[in-house]
């Protein structure tokens, strides 16, 4: 009997980001059946946990997955997957983190997103939600040799679904800014893998070594010409990389 492999999206997005990838995943000779989920407040998932915290988001996703599920998690989705693996290890067979990190905020000894950048997103979100999401879409593709095409593909993918709930957007930024799962990541009992883009500005390549230092069992691959959305900008290379893990 085949097991499930669940795909989790990132901030401001929805399960639509995976729709171009899912047909390719279906052709893999894999032990898994692939399906994409919406995080609370995004896409078709109108449930809003109170309060909207990483813990409560993870609790809601746990209810939707079977035991021994493989999780492919992009960006913010990676934090959700790590939290589930730490607190409900029976639910997770393995995690593939895609352009994700156990901690997104830049610190003295940790490469990441500058605090002022995330703070600015919080302020801009209150002024104009749509423009803030579009700006975030542009950051996803920074460094890609076909950034305009990547942004267009992302927009088309997510616009077929309902707009995100403002509460979920605000809370999601707070999670990116404040939630630190480095200790949890270092002691995980389930296998964790990573696929990164060398040109990523949100999870810079310098962070990858730091992630490896936390957990020597962690394995990863870097796509040289990709940025923050490698499964869209370099889908064939992404699939090749993913084959090693699923």
C-alpha cells in the first residue's frame, strides 16, 4: 500500500504553487502518493486557529495527514513540518525542506532575512496587502535568470485560489520573524533533507552550512541557478534532486 507525501506551501501562497509540479511527481517511481495541502487561512483552507501560532498551525495540519507521511515543505511550510516532526514523530517518515530553514531571521552568527526587511513587510501588509504579496513574489525570484517568467508562473498558480486571510498573513510573518526551531532541528529523530537555490536571498547559501552544523545527519543539494522557488524555476532539476529522497 502506497504512503502519502504531502506538500506544504510558503507564506502568502497556497497549494496552487505545486500544481505544475504534481503531474511530474506522479511519474516518479516512488512509494508515495503526492498531494498538496493549504495552510490555515490560505487557499481553500478557511480555518483560523486561535491564536494563530506555529504550534496551532501544526496541530491543524497533523489532523490532515496519516502516520508515516513524507512531507515536502517550502519556506514557511518547512517550519510547520519541523514542528510536526518534533512533536508528532509517528506522523512523519521524512522531511524534504525546500528553500527553508529552522530559523529565518538573520542574527550575528546566523545568515537569514534581515529583521528590518521582515518588519517592513509587517508595516506594508497593513497598508496594502496585495502589493505586499506581489513584492514578496518578486523576492522569491531574485537572482533567477528568468525571474519575470518565475513570478508570472507563481501568480498564475496561486490566483486560481481564494486570497489569503489577512490574519494568517500577519501571523505568518510573525512566525518567520520569531519562531526559532534550531534546537528542535538538531535533535530530530526523523530523516531531514534539503533542496536549496544558490541564488536565494531569503535562505542564503551561507545558511546551508549552519543548518548542516546543527544536525550532521542532514543531507542537502543546491541548485546552482535557482533562487527561492526552485520547483518552479528549475522544475526538472528539482525533480532530479528530489528522486534521491523520495
